[in-house]
């Protein structure tokens, strides 16, 4: 009988030693306390986390001061006192909840300024064979990296949502071709609520025919075939508002895949006003072109009229000059041979001198060469001097090119240029004007 008792004691000691070794070597910081909140176990992971060795902790209640600036009970201490959930939440500002894995256990997460870390902790009571609480065990895990990652993700999501909602263009997130999210601008653009958009496809907001005259359903299939990740595709698309009115847009569509699910982001910009302005500008440009052509024709007509007028004036001057020489100068000469008093001869000399000066003014110019020209030849000569070719002269004067050629021959003959290799244009421009 004594042998059996000794064996049982030895077995229990071995189990206790084994359990102690397991607790000591586990990677999760773990400590245990007795019913008086004295530390019975402080494993190596606890030493690493707090920087305090088990030798300094065992048998003491120093665990109540290593995690906080001020001494206070931990969850294990509260469980030993048989505290309920409400009392536990009062100590931890509502971050405590019942454990889903450990009976009568609790868990929570909090920031510990003294360590500068976020810790996830669990605690459960230790009971004897009769069910009485004789201690408690608590585990502590450093979750600072996870919390910082979650906070960074939360900030990133908040920033994304801010950019998403404040964008001046409509943005649609499509999953398998259906809208799963949209921003405020998208709702304003389609004149509807979010619930009217989520779950629907772009075709639900498109007219039967696009501006090109092609069916929307055919066009959207063509565009889908063009979309290859990660490059966006740009195109114009006509949408329908909830009230049935149509408007034109520019769309940037980008395709991507997440966990084998097809997504796309469509950024949509209303260009109705832009297209209206472009159309108006093109109409104005066309009107301007038409007016320019009209003014050019009017200018040509005015130039032809002025040329004709100038030729007529020159023709009158030349005719007057010829008539003076033919009908006045001979009689003045005869009058000078008549017997008249000295005063009359003086006045006759003045008249003859003034007329000579007037005639001399024109005789020194090209106009003197026009003396024997007909009015038509005068006009053609002036046009030749301006560099106008035979076809253009014919058009301006309303005659045939052969008729112009015939007048050109007459002009060359009257200028003494027959059988001479002299350019008529250069010859006419050699005289002073």
C-alpha cells in the first residue's frame, strides 16, 4: 500500500514538473498566481516581454506593477476574486469579453503605455478537485504590429474613401460587370440614389443606341474585348439619367483581378457642355470661312472695278492730251503769226507755255505711249503692267483669251515691238508712272 502511494506521489510530481516545463518553454508570455495573487509561474516569454526574471517575480505580486504606471490588479487577480464580466469591463473600459474557447475565461486587448505596446491577454481560473478557485493563469501576446497594420489600413481606407467621395468625376466600382460601389458624383450624374446603382450594369443606364448609331450592347462587348489589365481604356459613352435624358461622357475603364474575381473601375466625366461648345465653335469657324470666301470675292470685284476706273481715267487723260496737241496747239501757232498787239502776244505765250507744261507732264510717262491706244488696249496694257496673265485678263474683261492675244499684238505693234524679242510686261514697266 505504501508503495502505491509513493508511486502516485512520484507520478504527480512528474506531471507537475512536465506541466511546469511546458509552461516555462511556451512562446506565449504566461504567468500563474495562487488564490492570494502570488506568482507561482513566470515563464521565459514573460521575462522577455517585461525584462524581469522569474527569480524576481516568483512568490511576489509584482505583476500588478510591471504593466501599468500605477499598481493595479490584472485580469488574473480579478478572476481569483471571482469578479464578474461587468466588474472586469469597469477595470478595462469595456474592452473585455468572455472567451469563446476557455470555460469561465475572459479575453481583451488594450494599449499599455508603460511598455508602449498593444497587448492581447486571456485569463482563466485554476480550480481544485472540488471546484474551488485556487488561482488563475493569464497569457499576454504583443499585437502591436498587427494593431499598427490595422490602423495603417484604416487610415488608408479612410483616405481612399475621402478621395473617392470628393472626386469631381463619377467613379463606379464594378464586380463581374455589376456596380458594387459608387461615389457621390456618380449619383449626381445619373440623378439617382446609391440603391438605384448598386447591383446594376452600365447597360442599365445606357440608351439602346450610342451616338455612333451602334447598339450599346454591341459597343460594350467590343470595349470589354479591348480591356486588358492593367492599362486603362478611354472611350466616349452616352448614358441615361433616371429621368430618361441622355448625356455624353468620357470614360476611363481599368480592369483588375482580386482573388480570382474580376473588378473594374470606371471614371466617368460629363462632356455634354464641352461637345456643345466644340459644335458651336465649328459652326462659327464654318461661318467665318464662308464670310472670308465672300469677302475675297468682293475684294476681287472691287479691285477689278477700281482697275477699270483707273484705266478709264487714264484713257480720258490721254485722249485729252491728244486732242490738245491735235486741235489746240496748231491754232495757237497760227495765232502767234497773226498781227496782234503786244499784250495779246504776251497772254498767248502764257497760254502756250502752260499747255505745253500740262502736255509735257503726261508725255514723259507711260500714258503718252497710250495716245494711239483704244480704250480696250489701254485697259489691257495696264493689266499687263500689273502682272496679270492672259487668262485672268480675259476673265476680268469678260472676253476670250484669243481676243486678249489679238489686242496684245496690236499693243506691241503700236509700241514698235514687232519682231523684237522684248517682254511686253518688262517694257511697259520700264516707263515712269
